[in-house]
C-alpha cells in the first residue's frame, strides 16, 4: 500500500481535532469480524461479523447500538466482497453507525503469525506486507486471509492508513531457552521451527489491564495470564514482558482445548499416523479438529455442555473436565517455578471469564504458591474482579479481554505518531 497525501492529510486532521474513528478487522479463513471504535470515548459504535465467507449460505451478524442482534443474509464469495458489504452496513441508513466511509480514519487488522520479523504493531506498507506474506507457511489458514482483508480495504478505500497487530508479537520477548525446541538447530535456522505463541494481543491487554485495575506497577511483578476459551493458552509475564507461553509453532501445543489435543508425545503422533494410515493433513485434522474436549466426550467441545453432562453423571464429561483443569493448573505451577514465584494470576476469554467452576478447580491446591481462594468472590461472570481472599499472597483476578480495543489503540498510536 502506498502512503499517499491522503494519509498525511489525515495526520494533520488528527492533530487538530484529536478525534478518531478506528475500524478493527479480523479476517479468518471463512469469517470477517469487525468493530468500529470512537477513540475519544473508547465506545464500540458498531460490531459484527461475516460468516461462511466463500461458502454457500453466507451472512453477517450485526450488533445494533441498542444491543439487539440482526442477521443479514448476503452472498460473500470472497473477502473483498465481505469487506465491501460490511462497509455498506456501517453506512446503512437504518442499522449503520456512520453517514460516510470518510469518517473512518484508519483500519487495524488482527494479523496471526508474524514469525520473528514482527515484535510490535506496524503500519502496513507494501514492504511490510511482503514480509508478512513470507510468514504464511507458519499459518497457512490464517495469514492469507489476513492479507486478503488488507488488500480489500486498499482496493475499496485507497490511501486509508492500515495497521497490523500480530498475535505472535507479544511473545517475541521470550528468551531462546524458552522458545527453542530440542531438535537439530539447523531446522530452526532453515524453517523457523520454534515456539512463537498466540493470543498475544489478549495476553498483552490483560497483563497491562490487571496492573491498572489493581493500581500496581508492572515492574517487578510476576504475572500468569490464562486465556481460556475454545482455544486456550497461558503466558508468563515478568516486568510486563512475556518470558514463556504454552502455544508453540502453531496453536496446537499446550493446553487441552475445545477440539485441539494440546501437548502430546510426538511418538504417539507417528504411531497413530501409521495405525490409521493418515497423511500429514489427516493427522493435523485429527489433532486440531477431532481431539481435546470433543475427542474425550465424543459429544461436544462447548464447556457449558460438558459441565452440564458431568453434573448428570456422564463419566466421560467428568474426565474431560478433570483433564482440562489439570493441564491449566500444571502450566500455572510450571510458570511459577520458571519465574521464581507468582504475584498475580489472571483468568480471561470465554471460559476464563465465565466458568466459575473451572477457576475454583484450577486454584484449589495452589495454596503452596500463596493462593488463598475466595469462593464467594469467585461467583462472577464477565466482569473485572479479584477472586482471591484479602490476605492471599497471590492476587487472582478475572479480567475480560478486549483484543479489539488493543488493536484500535495500537492503530491510533501509530497513525498519530
């Protein structure tokens, strides 16, 4: 994307008015999520998402200003058409939030895999996009979709500033001893095979926000952030910087997840591949889409369904919960050891913010670390709260994540710079 006079003209307007509207786009392989922010108030003016992009029966779910949700059916054969239709909805006389697309000052994109090239958010120039495209081997489903979103905006609104915010960037502060795999070193140099980690924007947001919430300085604090959703990861954060994280080269490693296996012996993978006569794609599908909670229960990957089934006496559902909680607890213990202790533990994302029983099960038995849990305080869902006892040496919190606001904030900072 060429940075034109239009871009510099916008910078002058920003300085004079201080007012900005930022559109955040998250383009997946078959979806496009969006949120439009008024950065003066941090208010979400409009949000929603296109689903089944490139698949028959595509539609856009729109959240109206009054909180009502509306589904709009529309044929979306590819991402450019999807972005174009989202733009039309933003300016729609009935359900839109703005009168003219010119009110959008910049677009921030969630970019999944930046490899070792990107350790912070960047303005998306043609040179940056070429470097990002070279990382596509590391995320073949997500990076090309992210790129399509950027190209679509460039085509529809030439010259509009765009910023890339990378899922992997926050984890680039990990030391080599934490991110290297014990495989021939040449494979790291040749193919970039190492731990990268994901959910970085979420881990960055909640590790910063919890310090603001508790009114403490991140300097000197050892924080464990638990992003627990259908996909889940944990990060160890010291002085505001990531020193380790559970996901690896791909989002498959680490915790047991909704449909992902998490940690598994590499020998078990090759064993099953031979026994089931699977090629690499078949094995990847087994581990990423048929395993985890779904694989154990053989019924659902939704933790609400699994929790209800366990209450009704379903042994497999109870086993899935036990395994799920155990993995989270094990990583918390490992990261506390790696950091020489822990000061703050944070739960976030869909399950982390809402599943009361998960937090209780995970924190039970962590007294040796200094955790003193408060069951009454823990009875919260989707709101910022301290859920440890007042005299607990380790503060345990629930902090709802806001990756979109983080992307919008980074975008505003870069285009104003």
